[in-house]
């Protein structure tokens, strides 16, 4: 995995079935698993691939997340 702090992180990629985030489900999705909590202080990243598939929109001014139907 690249892009976090400009360095490479070891991770594993796998397909999961029926992933649900914030009541939005995908029947099949590829995820990358790695250890990011200790060095960076957060538990996960939602990437652009998920955002495009689900129509997820982030309004940073209002600090709100919404979904549009695809």
C-alpha cells in the first residue's frame, strides 16, 4: 500500500462478500488489510473505489457524508 506518509506499507489484499459500511452494502469487494493504527492513529481508509461504486460524497465544509443512488 502506498500513499500514507509517502512510504510503502505491507498489506494483504482479499475479496470479501457482503461488506456493509453505514448501512450501504456491496455484494463483493476487494479490500487491503494492513497495520495502520499504531503508526498513523486511525483504523481504516475508505478509498475512491468504494466511493465511486456507492456514490459516496463528502462535504468537508459541512463535515457530512451522503450517498447518491448509482
